[in-house]
């Protein structure tokens, strides 16, 4: 989201929030159908490999369409990864161009159709803007949401008392999701470039310097979180930075929270 203007970022965030609220009921039914086909393998039994199916089903894409895009970037490294990533990006943009043409000729009850009708500061979004947004939401959101659900299973396996508590008091799930986000952040770090000369805690950062913001470290800051190494689903306040902060807060944050709030209570 950092490449978007504040007005664009705010509009995309509001649009995602509205669509999540509107579609939550139908997503719950779709997700329930997916999870019922997964065999129970333990106290926390939503396997990581099911997460892509969950994500793509909720966004109305088919898994066989998206999986060829996502796998090369997750299984290769070095120069091979760079070539694979470039090829995947080109294929994804071609795919979204086709989907966008289909939605403009025949609207559906999905996010892309809503984007074709959306406007920022009185102007409709361009084809490039819509495709860029879809690329960010589907690829980046797919990865972070997969990680969130997978890390939730790990946290509950390591802390069975927390899972037992949530099974007895499901109304505490929202707080548990926030603690999972803090304790096992889906994104560990964010690369940035200094826009101006700055000094942080006595360290000089010249303009143009490459910086790595470690979200996972910030979410274990003992000055912000008492006993930060403890997994505490009742932690309050919980001002974590798992989705960033401010104008460029992760646009998929409401989607990730919604998916987790639907999927996690269904564990068997």
C-alpha cells in the first residue's frame, strides 16, 4: 500500500471493510464447507495446506487458477526466484486483465466488481490501479493470511489451555486473534528507504538509506508489552504492528481478521 496516495489508501481500506461486512455471511458458509472436508488430526486441526483454498474461495477465485502463480515464488531462491517472480507477475497481470474485462461486461458479487464501480476523489479507478490493487491484495494478502492461520494453529498447539478456553468462551476469539498477530506476526519485517536525513536513538540515517523495520521485534517490545514472550489471549491493550500503522495500514487487515474469526472457531 505504500505506493498509493493517502486518498487511495483510505478509499481501498474503506472498500475492503464494507465488502467484508457485506459478504461475511456467505463467506462463513463457504468456509464451513471447505473445513468440513478436512479430516481432524489433533486438537488444532486446520492444516496449513488448506489455507490457500480458504483464501481463494473467499475471494471467489478458483485454487487451480491461482496456485501456479503462487508456488514458484515460494519454492525457488536466488536468480531462479527472480526469474520465476517476474514470470509470475506478468502472468498475474494478464490474468487480472482478463478477469477485469469479464467483470465489466457481467458484474458479480465480488470485490473486483466493486472496484470497477469505486472512485477516489470523484474519479473512477483506472484499469492499472485496479489490477495493481488486486495484485497486492491477492498475492500479499494470500501469503500473510496463510501465515496467520498457520501460526494460529501453532500457537494453539503450544498453548492448549488457550484453545480450551476459547472453545468454552468463543466470544474471546477477537482478542486471541490480536495476540496471535502480535506473538507470531505474519510479516516479520518491512524494507524502507529514508526520505530525509533522520536520527533515531542516536543513530544517523542519511536520506536514501535502506532500512529494515522489524515488526516482529516491535511486537515483542518490553516497553510496550508486559511479559512480551508470554502468549496471552487476554492481553489488553494490544497495540501491535502486525498490519503496520497509519494511512498505509495493510489494506487486507479486515479481510485477514474476518477469515481468522470464521476459520479458527471451526477447529475440531
